C-alpha cells in the first residue's frame, strides 16, 4: 500500500511541475484611451493703456484634444472651463469680448462653462472669448494700481464622450458616478 501511495505522490508531483512550468507569451493588443485635452491661449503682450480709457485686451481661449504620446491615444470627449481671477474687485469691472454663448453654456451652480459639442481627437473648441475690457468707472481707487498685475486663471476638465448622449449626461455621470438601484 505504501508503494502505491508513493507512486501516486510521484505522479502528481510531475504533473503539477509540468503544469506550473508551461508558459506562453502574448502581446497585449488593447490600448487605453486618454483624455489629453489642454488649454490654449493667444494672449499677446499688451501695450500699457491708461485705465481711464476702459482698456481692452486680446485674449483668445480654447481647448484642444491632441495626443501627447503615440498617435491615436486621445479619445472624443466633453470639456468644461472655469475662470477665476487674481483680484475679485477688479474682476467686477471685467467684461468679456465676443463671449461665445452658442457653443458654450455657463452653469451658475458650479461656475463652469460647458462646451456643448463632442471634442473629437486632434481638434479644438471654438474660442470661449476673444478678449476682455476693464471698465475703469467700476474699479475702486484702491485697486487701480494693481490692474497691471491682474490675471485671469483658467482651469479645464474633460470627460470621455463615448456612452453618453450629450454633454449634460456625461458630466452628470462624472459628478455622480454611483447610482442607486
């Protein structure tokens, strides 16, 4: 009986060893899509302008969806932008020039501008605006000397478009991904 038992162990060990030593190599053909969007600006160095003349400044802002690595990595997506300012008192005197309200929708609840269209790979959005004006009558005298340091900060986010009927569905899912059954 012990001979049969030892023989059984020997056979199982060789079978197990053969199982664990067998291998094969495969190349993964799957690629991960990437949201590779980025903010682009055309903001020429402004020449000094007197504040009392309600100066206008050129600043064109849009978002591009370009591959940063291997060609074909970027995916169609929806984008949104939010704007903040280096000085909120000067920002009260700000007016955007050519603010695009047909392709971009402003949401007061979260302070974002949503691009209504799918941003395909290797394309750009239409500009959100092309410049701004500062109304000198609305700037408090205490802040007029800070206008030369005034900055508009732009933050951008993107979410993959596949699987969503429009930008609102995509962003709603992004903001609330867990659904109760």
